[in-house]
């Protein structure tokens, strides 16, 4: 496994950096990283004691190299960026995806692992999604909150139209890592900032449910995909147990002194739509041996300490 030639696109994002760190810990050797800013990526490698043998290239050089496994972590996902990304979201996603598919047409024995999103189940998210969950869109009244979901759906639909190619879409619902951008606007980033600044964290009275996958579980799923290799499917990425907002707040309060207040009049706008209950009960990846070991609470405890 450690000798597998892996190309990671979008290595400078939070998921990308998490994978780079884990590839290093697990002593992977043939890792090529593709980013927009090579200097920043090399600085990250230096600052985090990453194996200097990892090669870093501009993302425009992708076609100039050979690839055995391609992992696509490119995308716009933070709430703040999604607010004003417009058609850029479509162009970035489709552009990278089409370049990878063009490569696969020439080298059909390669494996493509693409990071999708639970947002593909566009809806009210009032209960956990599952095998029979459908998506619906107000086709005559589309707005910005539908775009992220549509982009992910388009990609997955295109991938399922190519059953002869090895393509796996990993639908991540929630992800928290020591490498998250604290200015991203995500709930956990806001909570961590409040602890660091010793400020009051005001939240809505409405409870939410999130499913934070542990980096080690995510890595285990990627390795299972690589071992299986001949796949063309999508997997919902699940943890051992999701977590409610009040449980998150209490964990951070007891462990790190988070000061929070429930504001009955407060409301929050989500750029990709409201997601009160945002997790999946459909672990199709169990078919290839994926059984997550870590709960969402353990992710918060394990990763938050790197900030605090």
C-alpha cells in the first residue's frame, strides 16, 4: 500500500492537508501533491515535518505526469466562500473533474477517488438520510443555496455514466481537523475561535446533528477503496456515532472552558441550505469492509487540542 503511486489534487485544503499528514505518518512514499500555490504547500511541509520526498506541483502540471491513484480534494466548501462563489463553483469543479476523466480515458486502470458531499441529498435534512432518500430542487426558483448540491450531483451522475472506469465518490457530511481554516465560518471553527479569544459563543436554540468523520477513519476508507480498486460507486462517509450541538458545546465547555449562550432570537443562514439533521444512516462502504471506529465526539476531542 505505501508503494502505491498517489496523486492528491487540492492538497492545500483542510482535507488535503489532513491526508498529507496521514500519508506521512503511515510512511507512504510515492505521493505527488498538486496545488495552486507551490510555495505555500512547501512551507506547510516544512513546518509540519512532512516527508520532503513528497513532490509538489502546480495543478496545471497534472497532465504531465502518470497517476495510479488520483484523489480529488479540490473545491469550494467553506460557508464564507460559498456565499459569493457564483459560477466559479461550477467551473472549478467541472474543470478539474473533466481533466481527471480525460486522463482516465487514456489510462483506464487508474483509480479516481473524488470528494463529494452529503449536500447531494438536497432537502430539509429533518432526519438522517439513507438508501432511499431522494433529492429535489425547485427548478423554477433556484438560488445560491442549491448550487453546491447541484454541482456535486452533476459530478456523481457523470461518474455513474462511466461504469467502465474506476471512480469512487466519497460523500463527506462534516469534517473537523487540526488543519481547518478558523476563518471558514464552520460551526466548530467559530467555537474554537471563541475559546481562543475567551469570548462568548452565541448559538441558536435549535439543536443540530453533525457527523464528524475521524481523519483515521477517512484514511482507512481511502485505503479500502485502493485495495478494492475496481469500483464505480458512491459512499456516504459516516462516523461511529453523530453528535448533537448541545453535546458539542458541553464537551468544549467542560474540557476547554467554552462560554456559550443560547439566543432564542438568533437565526443562522447557511449558504448551502439548512441542515439541521446532517448525517447518513447508510454505510454502503461496509461492503468493502468500512466500519468506523471513532465517534464524532472523539474527533472533536482529538483534533481540538491542536488549537487549544
